[in-house]
C-alpha cells in the first residue's frame, strides 16, 4: 500500500515574539548589489526631477564619480530589507520617522541592513503592541548610508527583558549636508520653478498609477516578501497592496518636481491613512510650513504633503477650501485626519493615502 505524506515544515518569517526585547539586534538575510540598470528602471518608475538624481555631469561637478542613488530608492531598500526578518509578522506600520540620507550611495554599491528594537509599549488599540525600531542601511565598506525609525503594530505580547545598549548619538547627515552646501556654492542653478513662502498651498499636477507589473517587480527586487504585495492566488486583484515605502517614495517624488532643484531631502514623520492598491493613481498636494534661509543662496523648506489616490489633483481640488487644521503639526494620526476630512472637507473623503512631514534643501540663486 502506498504511503502518503503531509507537510511537516512551514516557513515562518518575521519576528518571533517570544524572543523580542528592547535592545535586540536583527541582521537582514540579504545583500543586494545595485547596478546602473536598476537606477534607470527606478527613474522610469518614480518622477526624479532634481540634478543630483539625474545628472552624472552635475555629480561630477560636486566631486562624485556617479549619480547618487535616489532618496526614495534607499528609503524603500532600507524598509524592505527588514521585511523577511522583522516586519513580515507586523499588523501595520503606523508611522515612519527621521529618514536620513547619511552618506552618498552609488550604482555598483552592495547594501544590507540592521534593525534594532528601541522601544516596546502597549498600543492604544486593545490586544496589540507597538514596537519602535531603528533601521540602518550600510554599504560594502560598512559605511552607514541611510537610517530611519519605524513604528510598527504587532499582536499583543510581553517582552522578555531589556538589554541596555551603549549610549550612541543618533545618526545625522550634517557632514553630508555641509559637503553638498560647500560644493554647490559656486555652481549656478537657475532651474527653480517657484519661490515659496510660509502658508503656500500647492496642487501638484503629476498623477501616476502604480501598475500591477511595476508593483510586482519592485516588491520582488526589493525583497519585500509580504504576500499582500504579490500573491494573486490568495488575494483578489483589487486587494494587492502597494507597499507603504513605494507610496511614500511616489508622493515625495511627485511633490519634488515643483520644489526642485532639491539638493537634499529628509522625511521627519510620515503615516498612512488609506491603502493604495495596484493600478490606483497617486497624486499629491503640499502646504509650506516654513522657509528658512541657511546662507545666501540656500534655503530649507519645511513641508506637509498629502498623498491622494484616484484623483486628478489639479482638476478636482482647484476650487476646494482646505481646513487649516489639516496642516497642524499636532495632527499625526490617521483617525485625526479622517475626522477633519469627514467634518470639514468631504472632497477628500477616503482619498488621502499618506501624510508626509518633510524638508528639502535647495539652492536659490539671487
């Protein structure tokens, strides 16, 4: 009589919540070499408008041998390399903070990522726990390239212990920023679309879908192994989600077209309100909080950008009056945004996909 076998092994990815504690360090299982073809494909996927992300000639004038890898690409690589060993078992990513480009990264570099658990606390939502983690992307030389803080929602658990770590100063990109400022001081950059002032509100004209094939390609390439991004057998076509990192990258790239020439950018805080699904169209509008002169010819602009889904931003929002409370720094939760929209701005009901507080450094020649 023939014998039959049932599967006795199952692949389990993500955090083992029985072994989680503050101070735990996790190393990504992946090392990825990024070549120039990937840079070209990313530029065909994300709007890249500023010289540092497009021009080898400009990079050479700054003293670098190649074009920088774009901010949005490194943001996604940093997030995605932590999915299999960390975020795969999370329920939600409520917030992302302090996403910094630390040192220049170029095609040909090889990257990996480490994740450190920095805080564990009860969530406001019953039966869930918040884990805060610091993610660091580094190159083949061990140099830090990109860092961010991720706030994630997991099923409720009790942390085992806490291991105190050596006190370290948080990562900053001051040296990189100083080098960019020094090297661009003598370069004329006349390609400025707008002169901004505080309280400016801008509808960005660029609206772009994230196609099914594009979503599958980048989820696969970036090692974003969560099945909600690619498993069409488990999920219906309208249920396949675009990853949060891709959505954030698309939103700031769309907005960046009007804020160019951007020399550096950083996301201070971002959160998602409604999911974006494959084939959804993504657009954006931005509120200028502050324009700060760093030195003659340079300014730093603080911005709150709203990503919207399935709207022709210019056509559908040009006559809308937005409540100023939407642009309040204290509004940092999806529920707060939803409450304001439901009561004061119904045109945006179920349309906002993300809210991004970020800043850009640019040169504005007098």
